[in-house]
């Protein structure tokens, strides 16, 4: 799977059904030694859809439970941080 395949997918919490965000202008945290993805960093959007540079959502790769055609299902408990 290529990173471009993630573009436009909604990120949903499996426990609450909460929409966390949409993959778009997402950064990856990559382990420099292994080359494995450690996390996704989603920018938090404001009410009007503009990027709020003050807040980012850090989603551990271990939080991802399923990658579907339209969405990514995560379990955010202990795997999600907001900065």
C-alpha cells in the first residue's frame, strides 16, 4: 500500500464512532533504523476547515485496527495524543 492510498480516508474511533479527522495533509513518523511507520500526525482543522497549526493529532501505528476503502478504524485509547 502506498501512502497516497490513504489520502481522503476518514479516521474513525472503533469504540465511540467519533470521527477523528481525514487523512490529507498528514505527516508520518518513521523509525530511521527499521523504516517502519510509527505514527500518523493529522493537523486539527478549525470550524471553517482551515489548518490550525497549534494542534496536531498523533496516532500511533499500533492504534490502527483496519484500513478500508473509505476509512481507517483506530482504537484511540492510549494511542492518541493531541498537541
